[in-house]
């Protein structure tokens, strides 16, 4: 919803879309509970507008405003980086949990494998198995020769 504002421009902050900027609360570790304005749209549709509520509003001077806008964009980028870092911290915790779960599974499997190896070794040592002959391989070769002849 865009409500046209006839009164003084500098009174109400507008985002790049031209919509009245929305006051929000920062949740980043760097700026916890700091108030800021940004686009009123949903997080995925937001324009790049960002403005700390405790920093100077638009001056009306184009160059100063543009500089402020660039500075705000830098702040927003830092904020986003902070958020990404935070997200990765969460992921790191999940990954570490998964890793330790996998590691314990792996050690269980390794223990089972060792047990199986021991049993195989014991079985081999107790009843002597006949060694595997080569004759099966020569059988295959004979079969191949027959196939070639029939073609
Ligand atoms: Zn916007």
C-alpha cells in the first residue's frame, strides 16, 4: 500500500521503492535491539534501503543524501554479513552435532568390523578352508572362445 504524503518530505523516511520505511529492531550481535528503518516489504522483496533510527535523516541536499545512502548500504551489508555469520554459527552447531553422531556411529561400525575380522581370523585358523583354485577363470576363457565360434 502506498500512501501519498503531501507534507514535508524529510519527516517520513521512504525506502527506494518510495514506500514509507518500516521501523524494525536489529537482532544482530553487533547491534542488538538497535532501531532501524528499512523497506516495509517482505524480507525477500526488500529494496536495499537501510537507515539507523538514531542516525541523521535525509538532509534534502542530494549529495549528502546520496553519501548517507551509500554509507547506510555499507552498514546494511555489514548487518547482513553479521546475520550470515550468525546463521553459519547455527549451522556449525548442527554440523558438529551431526559430526559427533556420525563419529560415534563410525566407531560402532569400526568396533563391529574389528569383531568380524577377529571372528573370520578365528574361523580361518580353526577349520582350514581349501584355497580358491584358478580353474573357474580358465572356464570363463573357454566359454568366451565358444561364443566367438558360434558367431
Ligand atoms: Zn523498498
